[in-house]
């Protein structure tokens, strides 16, 4: 079979395959499927070389305006479809695609028409992929793949042969007239198909054999995880100090519901500790509880069956991007209620700490909804509080031999009337009488707490927190030590907190029977360096860009795809509704319509907005692409300085070369302009006069001393316009 | 007189005698306008001498013909000093070279010594005899012919002397129709004798001055030099084109522009002239061809090289 015929045949087959995919997905109604199928059959016969069809088609498709008229008609149909018939963007789009396919098949003449056909087919096969999960799609797709490979191959081959024949007829050149094949042999056919099938088989094998990994292969592995301290089962006083200097980022916390900069301090709770042995803190209970997975993919932290206690609390939603750490703890504001993220199990301990079964091997992103308990007014003023036994048992433990500390606690709180006042006085005492310092050599100390309270009077957060917990416990108020991070660095560009190693912190939770555990911090605020320097601002900007990248690309998943599809579906309803309203109010003054438009834009779902913007951008670029020659012509004749007609004529001439080259006649570099004009006369007779005319002006303008007049240039522009329309209409 | 008109006239005039060789005639005129000398190389009897003759007749200026033989002496060309008894002193008697158009027939038949005396006159436009310098008439053009078919008893011109000729042309056999016209002509007179002069010597000098005014765009000069460079770097050639060759091509291109009625050069001028102006100035690489190079071979090589040089857009 000759290349040209095979090329036409395989192009139409490609379109037919894509179309059958849509039909099998039951997304093409019968009234549309039937005429398209008939057009497809006719095109197949036409490409196959049935002679009388060929003549008939030539008559139909000769008119260059036909395509434009049909296209406008199809677009009108799309609008009607969208607003009246199917009332949904997706089916309307598919109908439009099918109509477009039919029109394109009818007006298939030039190479670029074939290219358009391929794009439409690709969109059709993609649409059918989106519409179905059925098994029949596999053979259709395989067929599509095969024909696509064939079509592109033949497209290239036909192009090559036409170029070679163009080059061979050039006078004066030593053209290498290789014996270029022009027909498909059996060997060629089977070899190509074999390679395609082999490739697909190999791809499938790789697809199924290589295990799924959710992380980049070259991403940092756990071997380089950020070293943290303070999140193990024990807290030794004196280990945070070294971490306190480290500016490495451990996580970024976004607060989607909070206004920017609403908080200057944000506590990210890690683990709580109840047992103190005089030197270090530990957990008493090691019981872990796996959290229940709710239907929407979130984990409920509350034990099943328990009802939320009616407490005054503040709800905070957080989106956290956690760097690779050597701990499995998931940090969140106290206390986490709902957790969601890309993990299968989440565990919780008895003291509301949540963590994964093992430390994550890559950075993870998760969302937490927390309820921050607030102290009830009646507990603030109650003189005595009745604590449950389990709380008294766990959270009043004090190591032996701390009489001195107990004395201090009683002395500090002797004037307090209520437990809350006692708490406040102890906190106040610690805040006012002790100095915050990271330089404490506690490694050799046997009694770090007494050392802190009575001798050194300097220490850091763990000392303060330990002192407060122990003092509270000695006066009979249940309390516990909590470690985590205290976020203070607000990134105003990305609206999130940047949390660094040096933000590691320890604080106190005090128990009130009806309010729950209330966060208290006896550590004096370390005045954070205010980021005013330009570099720091810049680095924050860069930081926020990195976070966006991670959110939008690295962690984009199938779930997100689904969310986008849902968004589009909902959005398309909204568009239709609003469009109807807009049409009905066309008579209203323009200002009102404009107001409505802006209102519409604001009301759009953000995904929908993105979709529309994308469509406009794609449409605009298509228009620009189609008109690029005209635009360039206009630019050359109007924008170039009038003193440079020489440059203008060179540009115009180059433009002409490009038009003619697209038709298959290329200028050999060693050919002069006049020689090329003669070549065009031979190869493409219709374009001969125009090319000769342009060449004459070019020769004069380019090489003579006298500058061209504006008339000359506009004449050349006119000739190029004619040439272009000739190129459009020529087969 | 209008330059385009006079150029047309001279071509038409020669075409009355030399039938069907419009291109060759055009090149001869180009050579004249470029102040160059012409080497006609072809088999005997195709009209080399007639061509030179016709050109000379078409111009209203002096014409001499020298038949080169092996016993010709330099003084037979440039002239000699003789003792004049009446004047009691030496008197210079000018040779045939003192003419506007000199036809040097069968230039390769004479000895190198005699050849060189002619060639010196060609490049210097003057002759020196007995310490006296005698300027030649202007315009001055030498049309030399030689027979490539026969090498026996000849002294082929060395490359350095070939270089002095602006062009080497081959007339070739006329087409059948044209040959018939030649035969149908009445034989009473030599056809060249019937020609009337259409151009005077001052006219020619004016045209030659006009050629110097022709504009050659910068990129065209680069293109010309690229061709020259390509001949020097080509593996096919053992000797490339000299600077004199480049200069000659530039002059010839300008003259062709005038002949074609333009006051600016086109790449086509250079490309068309390159084989004619350059092919006798190059030496083929011995490994690629025969020891003696034929006209067609060299022209073919130069053409091939020109086809590798991109034309400025």
C-alpha cells in the first residue's frame, strides 16, 4: 500500500477508534452517533481509495469557508446543549467533540487538518478513559495506541518523502537520490506492530512488578532524618539545650480558618509525661490504642462510644507538613479530635498523644482538627475541686525527698484561695524569679530540680515546666509535663507557622475536672528576633513557595483528582444556573451586568475558576498560534522603524520561506533568492508569481542602496497574505 | 548615451555574427566593463577569433591580432627601439600590443618568455623597453585563445599567468538551428567585417567608471569571501583562489550587475560568475583527478564548492 493511502486510512481509523471509545462509554446519544458513524464509514472508504467517493468528496470539501461555517454552527450547538439540552459541562463537551470530529473528517485536506484530527481523537480517548472503568476500554485503548503509532509514523514518512522529492529536483544540487521506499512492505508492517506490542507488554510488566512507592526515589530517606530529642519515653532534664540552637525546619503549620497573624504563639503538642523520678520524666501507661477510621478517611481520636463532653473549647483546624523526623509523633494543637492524612493507622496513648506506628520515612502532610479546652468560669472561682481517683492516682505522683520544693510551693501559694489562683501564683513565681538560660551544665547534677529552684535560678523550659508540675502536685493539683514545639515564626507570605528545631519546648497541663487539661506555660517568653531584615523576608517568601510546591505537586493524589472532578461537576451546575440568570438579565444596564459578573467570579468554586481561566488561556494561545503569521506580518510592517525597511523585507522574506516550506518546498541554503523563486515555480506553480514578486522586491530592498518605500512593503505584505490563503486552501 | 542601451547595442551587434551564444557574449561584455582580460579556451573553429574580432569591430577603437607561434619574440609583441639615422637616436617602434583590443591567438604556442612579455603588459597596462616606459592605450583588453585539445608542442600557461585573466570562457558548439544560420549566411565577406562600431572608446571608459559605482552589500562581500575561502579549504583542490581572484570576482560581479541593468550586486551575480572567474585559478588535487586538468573538471569542482556556501538571506 502506498504511504499516502495508508496514512489517510490510519488517520481515519484513529479517529474511529477514539469515537468507538466514546460510544462504548455510552456518552454519545444515538442522534449524534449515527451520522458520525456514517461520516466515519464514508471517510474510511474515501481513504481506502473508492474512486467515485473521492470525486464527490472533493466537490464537497473544496470550499474553504465550509469548515468555518460548520465550526461556528457546532459552537452554537454547544451553547444550546449546555444551557438547554444536557445542562452539564461534561456531556456537552463530549457532544461538541464528536461534532468537531465529524466536521474535521468531512474537511480533511491538508496536513494540519490531520493534526487537528489527532488532537480531537486524543481528547476523545481521554474523555472515554475518564468516563469508564470497564474492561472493554483495554482493547479499545490498545487499538488506539497501535493506530496512533502507525499514524504518526506514516505522517512522518509522507512528510519525509515529499521533502526528499522537493530536494531532488533542485537544479544544480548534487542531490542524493536515495532509493527511498514509498510503500509498506509486510516485513515493515509486522515489525512495527511487534515493537509496539512488545513495548506495551514491557510497560505493563514494569507497571505491575515495580512496587508502589509514595515517595520520590531520590528523596531524602530516613537515614538523614532530623534528629530530635524530647519525644522518647523519657525526658532527661538537660537534653533540649543542644537542640535550642538549631534553626532547621521541622514542620510548617497552616491554619486555614485563622486570619493571618491571629496568633503569635501556637502550641504544638507532642507527648505528655506523668512520672517524674527526680531526674527524668516518663510515661506510666504504655497502652496504645489504634484510632478508628471514619468513612471520609479521617481518624477519630476520641475513644469509640464516648460522647464529647460539653466543654467550652475553641476549634482549630491545622494543615501540617512534617519533615522527616526520627519520631513517630504527630504534633497538633491540644487536643486533637480528627486526624487525616496519607497513613493507614494512627495510634493514641492514654494522655492524648497521637503518633504513627513507626517514624515516617519521608515528609508527610496531615490535617488535624483540635478542640482547645478553655477554663470554665465556675472552676476559675471554685475554692475546692473534686478530682476523680484515676486522675489523683496518676497525676499527683512526686518523687521522694522533695520537701524543700513542697515548702516553696506552699509558701508561694499560701495566700491563694482557689486552685486556679494557686496555679497562677506558682506560674507567676517561676516567671518572675528565674532567669531563662540555655547554658546549664546539668549533666552531672543529681538533683536538677532543687539546683534550678534554689541554687542556680537559671534554666530552660524543661526546668520551668518540671518545677511547676512538681510544685502543683505538692499542693494537690493534678498536672503533667508536655513536650512539643512552640511556634512563633509566622510566615506572612504563605500564612503559616514555620517551626524549627530550636522551637522545641516543654510546658505544663493542669487538670480541672470539668474543663479538662488546661495548657499553662511558666517559661518566660524569649523575645524572638523580629524579622525585619530584607533577607529574612526573602527567605520566608522562598519558604512559602516551597510549601506551595509540596502541597500542589508532590502530594497530589487520586483523591485530589476526585475532588477536582467533584468541584467541576458542582461548578458546572453553578455556571449553567448563573448563565441562565445572566441571559435573562441581558437587558439590564451594563454596569449591573458587570457587577453580576464580578459577583459570579467571586462566587465560583476556586477549581471552577481555575478551569475557566485555563480554558481562556488555552483558547487564547490557540488563536495566537493560528494567527501568528498575520500578527508577525502586522508587526513587521507596522512596528519596525520606518528607517529599517531592509530589515523588514528580510523578515517578510523569511516569513515567505516559512509559508512555502510548510507546503513542502524548502530553500536550500546555497540557493539564491532568484534560484529559489524558479524552484517554487517548478514545484508549486500556483505560488510562483507571488514568490517571484516578493523575491524581486526582496532582492532590491536587501542588496541595493536605495531603501524600499512603504508601498513596496505593503505590496509584499499583500502578496504574502495571498500566498498564505493559497497555502491554506491548497491540498 | 544611455548605458543600458549601449550595452544592449554592443551585445546585439556581436550576436549578429556569433549566433546563439548570448551568454558568452554577455560574459565578454562583462569582461570588457570589468577592465579584465579574457581567455577563450576551446577547440578550433567554434568562433574564438571571430568573437574577439566582432567585439573589436563593434567598438570604435584600435584592434590588433597576434598569431602566437613558437618563434615569436617579445619584441614582436611590445615593439622595439631602432636607431633612426635622421634623428641620430633610438626610436621606439610600438608593437601590436599598442591597441585597445588585442587578440592573442593560440597563446600557448609560444615560448614562456614571449608569453610573459604579454602578460606583464596585461597586468601593468604599460610596457618597458630599454628603460623607457610606454603606457598602453585605454581601454585595453587582451583576448587570448588557446586550444585545449592539442598539447603537443605547446607551452601551457603557468598558474601565475593564468591568474592575470579575469575569465576563462568556453564557447562550445552552436546548437543545430544556430549552426544552420551560420551556414546560410552569404560568404562574400567575413561576417565581422560588416559590423559597424556602436561604442566609442570614451563610452567604454565611462561604462567602466560606472561599474566602480556599483553597490555591493556587505553580506555579499562576505559571501564572496566565503566562496574564496571554501576553495582554499576544499579537499578537492590543491590550490585555492588568490586575492586577485577574489578581487576579479568582485569586479566581474559589479560589471554583470551593470550589464543586467542594476546598480547593485545580487548573490546571483557572484554565484553565476564564480565558475567562469575562478575555475582557471584553482589547481585540482592530484589524488582526485588526472595530472592535467580539463576545463570542465575545474568548473565542475568550483560549482560544487559554490553549492556548499550558504547564500545570505
